[in-house]
C-alpha cells in the first residue's frame, strides 16, 4: 500500500512525544509519527468509505488502527480534520495538475501535463477504489467538503484550462462552447475513475501498471487534440453574430 503524503505535526524539543508512543520506545519520533499517522489515515479511509462520516467514530478508528485515540487529536485536531485529510491526501487535488505552470508550454505539453497529473492517483491501486467510494459517498451524504473542493480547487483548475484553450485557439472569448470543450476534456480522464471497476473486469491490463496509466495519458492527449481541432473548425465555419447580420443586410 502506498503511503499518504507525510504531514506529521512538528513540535518543539520541549514538547511531549506523540501520544501513541509507548514509554521507553527507542524509535525516532518522526518515524513513529509517520507510521501512526498513516495507520490512522488508511483505517479511516476504509471506515469512512464503508460507513460514512456520521456513522464512524474516532474511537472505532483508533481501535482498528491500533493507536491511542489521543493520536487523532495530536495529528488531525479532531474527527473533521481526519476526514479532511482522508478526503484530500490520497487523491491529491487540482493544484497537483499545475495547469497554471503549463501556460507557456505547447498545447500538447499542456494537455499531457494535465492528464499525467489527473491520472496519477490511479497508480495507487489498493487505495483508489476506497477513495472513489468515499468521494461518491461525500456527494450523497455531504459534509461540505465536496462543495469546498469545487470552490478551492476545481473552479481554479477549470479556469486555467479554459485560459490555455483560449490561448492556443487564439480567441479572447470564453463562451459556452469554450467551457463545454473544457468540461469534455476533463471528462476524458474522469471516466477512468468512474469506470475503473468495469475496466478491471473487461480489460484489466489497461490500468494494471504505472506504465499502462502513462500510456492512457498519451492517448488521451491525442483525443483531446482531436476534440480541439474539431472545435476550431466549428468556430471557423460558424459566422459571428455581427458578421451574420452584415451578410443579411447585404443580401437584402
């Protein structure tokens, strides 16, 4: 199982050790902290995904993790902080896609960087299904985190993608078609998360290894370029409202 991102809380040299450390434990505090924190995260992910936020207690998580319940307060402040870490850390977020950093790249480089970042969580085979289940549960039984995620990460990433498309399509107009194109491009990698179980059942080797995931990113880049080419051709073939009205006046 791949680890969550390490975000162990640091304290001064005069502070007490993490609450899950036994007296006389000779292991280094940082190693203990990382290990205990990851056990809590993995266990909480499983329980939150299976039972939901409201039906999962911190005591149950601590017991299943084999750590002191005080560790939850030490590392995450409270149950809500633990849930937030479980919800965001394994999947990453749109900041990892770094679309704003790709604004000076070629169109293909921008798209490929976007897809590689988006698909990276799929390489965590043993975590990803629980993460997907948790995200679906959050949508059905909202705690407010999904709405917060939309505002803090998804909207900025969408705006960055629209800006990249406008630049390479040489237009200054972010109209409905431009937003429709951006959402469609995002849908290409998103369907791999939604259909992961179906892909595993029908053609498992397509997502079986990190190399297979990277190959998907390369193919999705091709598909997105084709979608953009069609959008460019559609715009070129569709007269603007101003040009259309001028043509009608000339005919009359």
